């Protein structure tokens, strides 16, 4: 199973992000748009793991002790760049989130090739058709508001013709 560790994006921020997804859909861009009910910020993408490995991951993540905190969804952008956008995203700002991601990485011995950039994927761009309109939207001022982070999750991602479907494998409450 394909696994990742994430925090959920909850109201009121997720409601504002859902409105931005609607605006993005209206651009006519050839993209797969995120389900507003599954908005999250990935802390670590772990890839394909067995049931046994999932149990080991749950045990490791269970030992993390971290306080609840507030984060803010703020700003829009595209990865990797404006000339060849592949992902349309909203940024997440929180010093605590950066620290939680470091702890998750440390407890799992997880290393990423690039620096952690906290964000919520709003769309995965399939082709350049109308992608310039998403790039233009990404330059709009955007403050989606705060949200409370009370837990983090080990999630399973199942790919389908309609995009990825995420389900919770384990929840880890913050203090």
C-alpha cells in the first residue's frame, strides 16, 4: 500500500481553499483537482509499504509527543516553476508544523531530496492547456485563514481513474 504522513486541513481554512479549487476549475485547465474533503499537508511520502512495515511505522509514529498548534493557509503557487507548472498549491505557515515534520522524519529515518515546503496540493496539472490561467491565479493574494492541528495521520493512497483516494490507516493525537 502507498503510505504518507499528513495533517488534515480543517475549517475555516479548508472552506476557503474549496472556493479556490472552484475558481481553478473554472480556468479550464487540464488538471486533476483535489477533493475539498481530503485536503491535507503531507509531512512525509513513504511510498509502497507492506502490512508489516505499516505496523512498524505506526509504532514509531505513536512515540511522537507533540503539542497541538495552529497553522495558517496562506498564498498560492505552482511547482516546479511557472513555465512548466505541474502542481497548483496553497502554502501553509507554522513554525510548529516545521518542527513536527522534523520529528516525523527523525522517528521514521525519512529523508527527502528537496527541502520541506509546507503546502496543500489543490490540483495536479496534466498538460499545458490553460495552465497559464492557473499560474495567473497563483499570483492572486490569498489568505485562507487559520486552522487547528490536533492530530496527524498515517494515510493510505489508492490510485483510481478519478485520482487518488486517501484513507486513514492510523491517527496520532497531539497533546
